[in-house]
C-alpha cells in the first residue's frame, strides 16, 4: 500500500480524510486511481491538457517529483506521497 | 464598507471570504486580497499619507487589516539613502539604497510582512502563530509574537547562521530545526498547518502577509517626492517581494497618487540558488526547482512559490534578472559597507552584486534614478564575511607602540 497525504483544499473530495491509500505503480496512475475513488480530484490537480497545475507540488518520500521523473515517477509498496500547494517564503 | 472585498484566486478568479485560507480549492492557485479601490480612492491622498504615523502604517488604506490594534506599530518607514559614493563608483548619477537593515524590531524587511500578518491573525482570533523560515521571517515572527503575547512556533532549516538561530531563541518561541533545507521545512509546515489551527504567517495567512511588502514600493515613491524610480533591483527568494513591489506601484497609480509607472523591475539571485533568474535568462516563463547551494541562505528557496509571477512582473516592466557568485556576494557586502557605511546581510550582497552587473551590461544607465533594496542586516550573517575582513591591529597600550605601528608624521596620516 502507498499512503497519500491529502491537503486541506482537496479534503472535501475525500470526505474529510487527510490520508488515503492507493496501489498505483506511478504518480500518473495514482492520480487516475484517486480520481476513481474520489471523483473530481484529477481536475483539481491537472489542467485541461492533463499536465499538473503550476501550483501543485507532489513529493514521493519527501522528494519533489520534479527531481525524480515527474508524473512518471514510479511508486512501490510502502512509499509515502504528499500533495502540497505552493507556499510563500522567507 | 470594508476596504477588503474578498480573497480572489490569481489563477482562476474564484472568490473566497477574507479568512485564514491561502489556496484556491478549484485550481490550487494562490489567493490574493481584493480591495474596494473605489471606496479607498474617496479618502486616500498624498496629504493624508504624509500626515500619518512615521511607520508603514501610514499606508493602512492599502493594507489588509480591519482595525488599528497593530502588532508591530513601528515597522517600516526606513531611510531611503542617497548613495553618492556607491553611485560614483558604479557610474550612476542618482542611486538610492532602501535601507531595511534598520527595520524595527528585527532588522529586516520581514518586520513589514509580519506586522501585517500578526495584526490580521489576531483580528481573525488566532492565539498561536507559526512560520517556515530561512531565518529573518522566524526572527520577526518570534519577536512580534512575544510583544503581542501570542504562542509561537518557528520552523527553520538545520544550517542557519548562528545569529539567526539565536535571534529566535532569545524571544523563547518553540524553535524547531528541521534536518533539511528550506523547501523541506516548507513542505513539512504545509502539512502541519493542515492539522493544527494555527496562523502560519506564510501559509494560511499568506494572502495578508505578502501585502506588507507593498509598503517598500509606497515608501520609495513617497521618499523620492512622489516619483517612481526608473530602475529597481530586488533580491528574490520566493519572488513574493518583487511581485508585491510591482503591485504596490500600480496601486498608487490606480488611486491617483502618481501619474504613471515607468519603473523597470530587476530581480537578483545567487548563482547557487537561481531558479527564477535562470528561467528569465533562458526566456522561459516557468522555472525548474533547484537544490540550493549558496551562502545567501535567506534567499535559498529552490522551489519559489511566486517565481512565475516574478518572471511575469519583470517581463511586463521590461526589466531584467541576473545572478552572482558567492564571492561576488561577499564583495557586494563589502562594497556597500565601505562606500555607504551600511552593513547588509548576504541578500544585500546579492542585490549590490547584481546591481553592479546590470550597470556593467548597460541595462541600468548612468542617468536613471535607481533604487536597490537592501533587506537584511549584516550582523545576522557574520559567517559570510568573517574570513575576508582582516583583523584589528593589536598593540601595547603605549604612545610609542602606536606611533611605531602607524609611522605617524607631524601632520597625522600614515598607515599601519
């Protein structure tokens, strides 16, 4: 099983759950599977062309997927995924 | 009628109430305060601002708070220094340093954003405040929380400068050091913020917090005699400061405080963490995150949340961006100190280094009125310069020893 942490703006779609589980083999598959279980999630995460929206950050085991293989980053049993909106700094 | 209309998504335009939220539920875009400009326009004037307090609160009409029970009543209105020596050295006729190394109370521009954030957090009923920080923000949140009797948690990366760590501990907040860089801290804090009902100044309070940076634009214009500069150079970490200075200039025009905005906005980063400048130079409107590796730790954000908007503002203004090496950062700090007597932290070295580069490239011209934003104090990043400033001359307490060391002639002068 792979744990996916759900950010606040998406929790209305997961009946308030802050964490859900998936068996997906990659990030792109995870988005599809989350969308089947919680319809509407894909539209929130991806734009019309299917690319991840500009302000969506996805991390696999604490590493930004943009340092891995992006949407094609593979997932395996025991991995933890975080979906995090971009936040300001300083 | 309230001056704040709503929070609005910068991406899709969806509106939300003015609560402690920062992300659009529909598209994850950042939320921004939408003002009732028609209402504000009825009362705002240069005279009203000039008659206001000698702090950034003289621009309260354009800041996202309801009342006047301020946290941080003394922030802002820092000196705009006419930098004649540095200007002569660089070949600029009219150069100014906006000197936030002396901001109150924690010596960085963060006192502006935190004053707004905590004033708003208190209005929204929060008793605990928190932040993810590269140092200066944490110092400011900790100090303001102490003065406002708020509980405080600050989260910092594990490799900060000693003075920035001490500058938290002294106010006795909960200081949490994360084994990782700022981007790790940020991600963790975003997850913590989702679980605890705290006011995270740069997360759920961000729409209000970020607005405080506009005051750097307002003050610059007022201090120049209600004129906009031709060129500005701004350090970039998340890119928020640059974006808000651009917004502030346009608000002043929209409200009739100035006639036109012709300012070119220039962004500065350190080479070891320059995702925004790199994208600009490559002509891209999106950036690739990086793993920061620079002494300019206050700017070490590899995944800059406002990078996209910073690129946009710079392009709209026909400005430029560049980056400097760590050696040039140190050189920039020394140059500013030795020409203007202003001791800046590493981010200031980045700004001065890039200013120098842009003048050399002919991007900034001799006769253009130029303002460089120096946003933090050098006493907080002593590690950066400690090996390049030399040592004091040590002598016995005798006149002979002094005269011998300095080889004084009758008319003084001489040198060690």
